[in-house]
C-alpha cells in the first residue's frame, strides 16, 4: 500500500513560525511534525510514501532526502502554488498508482492505528471511492463536518450528530479522475458528491487527535509528546 502526506499548506495561522520554515518541519517532541507521520507509516509496513509541498518545499526535500534514513522511500510532488487537497492528490496520482491509498494531513497528530489502512484497502468494495476517519468535534469545529450512519459517511440532516473529518482517509484514484492535473480543487465537494451516491465509508475514532493549526496547539502537542502521554 502507498501513502501520501499532505504538506503543501502555507500555514498562515502558524506565522511567524512558518515565514522561514515550512509547517511540516516545525518541531514537536524533538522531531519535525512530518517525521512522526513517516515513522508511523514505516512501523505499519507502509514504506512507499509521497509528500507534496509548495511553500519552502525544497527545505522538506533537503531535510528528508529519499527517506532511506527513516527506512522508507519518499517521492515528492512539488506544487508551484498550493493546489488544495484534491488538486494536490490529483497531481500526485502518477506516484500513487491505481489502488486505494492512504492520505494523512501533515498538520494533524493522531493515534489512529495506521495498520488499519491496509485492512481497509484489502476489504475495499467495488465502486467505493473513500473511507474517512472521523473524530469527535474539537472546540474549533463544534458543528462538525459529516454524519455517520451504518458505516457510511453522509451530509448531516436536521438535528443529526455530525463529526469532524480527521484529515485521514483512504481513497480510490477514481475519486479524482475528473480533476485536471494542476487544477486547484478542494476535497469536500468531491466527497459530498460521492456521499450522495453512497460511495464513502467511514469510522469514528475516539482516541487522541489534534489539528496542529496554531502555535498554541503546536506547543500543546510539544508538551504532550515531551511528557510521554499516550492518551
């Protein structure tokens, strides 16, 4: 199985930390944020990894190289300007192949069991386009994103409980087939269309998850990692 780590965001909310350092290289617990994901993937037996980048992206390539020091094979998908999530994935598809692949936002921290991605891919259903990992809503997204019903992800109805998309998902390449290479495209509209056709499965993960979107949350994660907390 192949995986992609999304690392092309500018990190505006992280400024001034990201003025001269790409967000994925910001340290937490003594390692760059991106390294935690690479190590988790390697431990799960996923060694073929694609990283997209834009803002100061050459620093990422210079730091990690081909990934051999971490026991993985890294490929890079450089974007002159950030293409948003779906656009970035579409550009990287030639590196990801024609089977379901795992995608992880580079600016989240999560203890979701990565080996589960392989099991999800092995159990992939004909016509399925995505499997999303959902989490309970953090204070900065109390309204949530999508609802879950009998293993399917859908738009929440009136009064229905919605959960937050974690930024972790397994996708089939067909989800992105209508996007032109180099086109800026968001992921949510593609997911909503696929949801309406019943082609998006999902699960609720109740363990530790954080969106590392601000300097304050980065420091919170840093303290957590340095204290050795596991929940």
